[in-house]
C-alpha cells in the first residue's frame, strides 16, 4: 500500500493462495498503524466486498473502489490507479525485483521491497535543496 506520492505505507508479501480481499485486512491494519490519520483508501474492483468493507469499518477508513465505466472495453486510464502502477514500475527497475521471485521466505521479499523503496526515497531527498534556517 502506498500513499499518493508512491511512498510505502505498508508492505506485505503473502502466499499466492491468499486472495486479495482476504489479505487486504492485515494490509489495511498495518497501514493504519503507521499512518493513524489515514481515512481514505483507493482500490481496484477486486476490493469490492464484505471482507474489505468490514476491515475498513473496523479501522475507521473508507475504501473507494475505482473501476472502469460500464460498457468500456480495452485499456482505460483510471483516476488514482496510476499511483500504484507507477510504484510497481519503479520497483521493476531493481534487478532483484524484476519479475523473478527466487525467495522462499516472504519476509526476505518484503525486506528487498523496503530496501528498494528506501533507495527511491533517499534519491528523492537528495535532489531537494537544503533549506537554511531563518536567523
């Protein structure tokens, strides 16, 4: 889960047998613990349903599903959906995360994702000018 700038709020690697709506509850809980003021979460059509709604209500969040307009075929750019897609693209530039998953322990995969996201954040910070304190 990332914020609107693509910075991580929660990182969890779960088994492939865990469906997205089922695993969303623990991801939402982790994000809420790290960002207590979190109130709105955008998700794709896969996150419609009672499990996500229940988790969001238990944590005091609103889950807004962003889906294609009815009758639309083919690719459609959806609002706010590009944020996570952009973050996945950034992660794909790191050789260790480029689509091959050799890790047997999900914690190792989470650690590599966090390392790569830290690198991205540090590169952003290094580009910003250092502000001088007012005297």
